[in-house]
C-alpha cells in the first residue's frame, strides 16, 4: 500500500467514525421521551468537570510558597459561588479571575 492509498484509507475510516459518532445519539434516544441515562449524564457532568479542574489545579501547587494562599482563596471563591448561584460558568470564571488577579499583583 503506497502513501496515497494509506492516506485515503485513513480519511475513509475517519469519515465513517465521525458519521457514526454523530448518528449514534439519534439512534439511541427517541425524541420526546425522557431517558434516565441522559438525565443522569446531564445532572452529573458539571460536578465531575469541576472536580477534574480542581484536581488539575491542585496537583502543580507549591505548598511551601505563598502561591497556596492565592490558590485556596480562588478555590474558596469558586466553591462559594457554586454553592450560592449553582452556575458552573460563573464559578469557574470568577475563581480564575481572582487567581489571576493575585498572581499578577
């Protein structure tokens, strides 16, 4: 198989894979009906994403420097806003702004 044939085969596999991943939700979920699996995913995805972001943020923190105070304060702002407002976008953006403000000071 020469290089052109290989590239065409790869593009064909990618096109079929993309088509199938786009088609699958329409085959699995009928319109107008409530689906328990979909409701579970919609309910639990935002907290899971927030937890991944928290773990990713805390893994690189130098706990022996003053950076830990900025990080914990930004984390407290994020958690506080999430508890009060229940808006993931507002919480994440606000925590990021607070952290960047302290880091740039």
